């Protein structure tokens, strides 16, 4: 098999393709011949050496894959060799062969492409967990989406459109036309505008019901201020800790210094909620995600959404894929193809 390894913390060029023997599935696992693998910002934080959940270096990154099962371990129900599937991987997804516990594997529809399958597990499950499971978003709610043109951002936008929410999205101006054509109600140029002021102007000074914050740092208090009473601030990332392509301990320190202090008393008095979402900490509750993905695939089957695949890269071009995301060029999902 071929795998992409992070040998040490640093720039994208440190990603290396290496060959090794095919893995053998253990009890409760299936082996997948990978046709496409998702690239996510968590992979970039791991490459920079500032992702706390990452294994010790060196390791193979990657959280989601799509392909076909070619071997079953003992005790695996409901799957057969040859099944087309997508799956969550606990790292190791940058591989053309991977073994995965069956509870983290989801059958693809017959007409779902491998690339669409690879775009679903991490991004759409994260969006579903934030909006439906924990955010309780209802028709008419106002939702602020940071990084609206990214993989998770577009997944959130798709689900908000299905749920009937009014959406506010931050993105660079060259991406606004696509986002507006894709259903975003209000596009905000975060480079040249103060999004806090824009959102307050657009809502008549009231704010929004839900803010989805993958940024952290100085954005934590700003996003909290934007909440209406009964509003929910949902943290699901800290991309502000990685402004460049090399590790910056100053950026990490500055971001951590900005950690907000939400006391229970303050939350009660403000009638606001602060929620944390990290799908990478759901491994022991993988069974909970099965009905979530079932609903997502049902919406896909009804043609209520299609994931936006921005660009694909070969395994040999993995460094270019990381550059592409860190240069903020993507609108939607970036994939690696073996």
C-alpha cells in the first residue's frame, strides 16, 4: 500500500509518500481500498505539530475516506466484500488501503460517487452535530458561518438551507458570488469589514441565534457578543493558531491567552450557551453517528444537496493540496486520489 507520512513538524513539503505491506483487519474491522480521501484543516494543524490529538510523529494523517471493502475482519455484521462505503478514520486516511472499525463505516448509495462519499463523513457529520444535535437550529433561525466557503462551511450552508435558517457567512470577496448562488443570504468580506458590525447592522442590532466558530483567539469574545438571548456559540476549531505554513509558537501563545472565561453565572445571566464540537473525540460513541449519517445520506438521496468538490490532488501532490487550503483558494472540499 501507499501512505502519506508526516515525518516531522513543518511546511507542506515534509509530506512523503511511502510504501508498506497491506494491513490485515482485526476483529470488528473492515479493510477499504481507498478511492478518495478528504483533506481537512486538522491535518494541517497536525503537520504543524500543534494538534493535540495527533499521534507522535511520524504518523499518517487523514480523517475520512471513500472506497470499496475488500476484506472483512471477524465479527463484522451488515457488510460484504465489494460494498461501496465511506468511513471516518482515526488518522491513517492518507492511504490507498486502510482498516477501519465497522461502526465508523457507512454504505454509499449505488449512484453516489467515491468523491462525493469522501466529502461527507467529517464535514457533514460535523455540520449535523453542530446544527441539529447540539445547536437545535430551526426554520427562521439566524446562523453566522465563519469560513463559509470551506468544506465544513459549505456543508453547514447545505444543511441550513434544508432546515430553513437564514445564513450570514464570512469569506473572501472573490468567493461571494458562488456562496450567494449556493443559497447564502448575506455574504461578509472578513478582510475589509468588521463582521461583528456588519452582522449587527443586518439584524437591527439584535444579533444571531447561532455562531459557528472555527477561528478562536480574538474571535471568541466577538462571536459571543453577537448572540441573541437564547443564542448558541459553537466552537469547533482554532485555525487562528496556524496563520502560516510553519509552526509559530507566538501565534499559539497569543491565541491561548485570548481564551474566554465563561462562568456559569455569566451564561445564566446572559441566557446564552457555549458549545464545543470535536468529531474526533466521538470514537467511543461511533454508534451515535450512524443515524446522523443515515439522515445525511437520505437528504443526498432526495437531491437536497451535493457536496462541492473544489479540486483533487494525487498522493504525490499532497504538499500542493495543503498549500492550496492554507492559501485559502478552495471553495468546498479538497480530496486526495491514490
